[in-house]
C-alpha cells in the first residue's frame, strides 16, 4: 500500500458525521474542489470575496490553527508518523472546539494530511489554503488539495516569473491576522525550509504561540536546536539554524513549545488545547 493510500485509509476510518456548524456547499461536502478566491497581494483588503470569507469563517470558529512547513527529506516511517499526527485537528473538533485551519493549500505533505483530517471529521472545520496563483491550476502545475474548503490564490506583481513560492507569504499572514484578530491562535511548525523560517518570523512578530514538531527535520529541528542550544549533525539543519539565529527567531522563546514526533495525534491535540485554551 502506498503512503498516500495508507494515509487516506487512516483518516477515512475516523468520524464521518457531517457537522451542521460548517455551512459549506453540497459539492464541497462530497470532497470536490475547494472554492478558489483570486487575490492581488497589493490590495487584499479591497477584495470583497476575501472580506466575506473572513466574516464567514469568524462566525464558524472561535480559535485558529495555522500550519507551516512540510514533510520533505524524511525517512518513510518518520513521514508516516508526522502526517498521522494531523488527525489531531479532527480530535480537537471532536472535543467540541470550534476551530478553523490555515495552511498552504496544496496536495502535499502536512497540507494534504490536514485535508484528510477535515474529510475524516465530516468537514467539521474550515480549512483555508493560501498559495501563489502562478503555481497552482489553471496557471501552474501544483495541484491544490481537494479537501480544503477554500484556496486563496495570490497574485504578487513582484513574484519571480519562474518560481513564485514565498511571494504569497505576506498576504497569507495578513489574512491569518485578520481571521484570528482578538481570538486565540497557534501555529504548528513541522519540517520545512527557508520559507518556513520566514513564516515563523511572521508568527513571532504577531506574538503567536508555536508548536514545533521535534524530530520532523529541517527548519523545525533547526529551531528546536536553537532553543535548546545544541549543535545539529545534519548540514541543512545547521544552515537553517544559523539563519534562524541571525533572524533572532528564538528571542521570544516563550512562544515556542516542542512536541516530539512520537507523541502522535493525541500529543499534538493536547498541545493545541494548551495553546488555544479550553472549549468555551
């Protein structure tokens, strides 16, 4: 059985009852493509569809979980462990917490795992992806995850012609700030590279708590190493640690908590609860 098939089976065995708290279309409830909203990075606050999305999601959610990173360059068994952890999102909703989740929206790594968790929960939480418009269909080749409720496709005039990844980050965190304004939020950081460190910096600036998945590799492990004062043996982790140190990402050590890879979905669920507070 492939990794993708294994993940799909794992999550499809979860709760599949539809939540009436989530007003999505019939097409979305059957797992079809998410609603795509086209946005210019130069004036996101003037986009009526985006303004409506923010209002609708804030009616459905009292707390927010934002995902950063990926699942690249990992051993297969570690990758399976990491992706299975994101069933924590459905566990949080089962406990009665009204959350919405934001991420990069593509059909890969932790974003696909979040989509499968949403599907397993019966679409119990909004899941909003933010991606650069030139990289996803119809203009690009990277598929969006079909289990997201929405994908915000960002056009940034300053984006490079051949690689727009990262050009959506400012708009992404503008949106996340608007969604979570006055409400608890937490970011989960797993694996990832240089773009992930940029996103961590945005979370530090926002004063947002972050959960680092220790043992997931790359940027997440670089931050764990920086916080613990250890020296990584992996050269990529060492380079990312140096970048994180130069950016002073550990200056707010109080914002970070570490959850080990082997803590599983239950461990990540408990960390999310600790960050966003009890059910209201």
